[in-house]
C-alpha cells in the first residue's frame, strides 16, 4: 500500500506560531491556498485511488484544492483530526511546551486534551485499518503536523521512548510511505 501524506496548507495560527490542535478551526490563509495549489501541481501525475481527510477545515480545503482536477471522492475520517491540545490551543508555541507535550515517556495529560499515548493509539489504529481495508490501493491522506510526527516515528521505527518534538513536516509537504 502506498500513502501520499500531505500536511494542510498554512493558516494564520501556523504563521504566528500558535498552538493549533484538534479543537481549533482555522481556514487556510492566502499562502496556504498557494501552497495547496503548488502541491496539486506536484501530485498531478500521482496515482491514488482514495483520498482520506481530516474533518478540520484547513485539511478539507487543502484536499479539495489538490483534488480539483481529479474528482476523486474524499472520505472524511475523524481519526485524522489533529491532536486535541485542550487549554494550550491558541497559546504561543514554545520549545519547552513542545518537548513536554511530545515526550513519549512523560505522556503529559493536557487538560481537556489528549495525552500522547491516546493520540498515537488513534493514529496507529487508523494505519492498521488502512492496511486491512486498502492493502492493494494507493491513498492520499490530508491531515496535520501532529499526525505526521506519529507517522514518521512509526515509519522510521523509532523507539517509544523518543521525544517527537524534533520531528517536523512543513505545510503542504508531501511524505510518501510504502506500508
């Protein structure tokens, strides 16, 4: 199974480096729309059978722009929602906060949010489900930076003790995975 994973285009929260989790709805800004159009152009010759997308506006907008010339049905999957960051949503991103919330050993309980184990279990459950349902397919998944951290750690077989804060994916970056 081949997965093209795309992080959504830029939002104003990305631009101003504010925490933007699963409880924060932000639309793409002008740069994000341009990034999504560029990604559409990069992927124009890519072959994928299915598009699976986060239910969040920024991801749906990105998927729709990428899909504009292909008209492949987009499946919305709640499991692709960004990690719920609870009380941290909208706060400035700091290196200390990032290290704390992405530390696998600490498994920090975010008030009104998701701890890292819950989040990882959700994402890895999604991947296992894809393997069962779409093993012979090529899939475009459009979602978020937090999900990319978990996918990259999984794909690179990083130990569960790893702090995921250093794993990055830029807006509209494409990650190709063969599972």
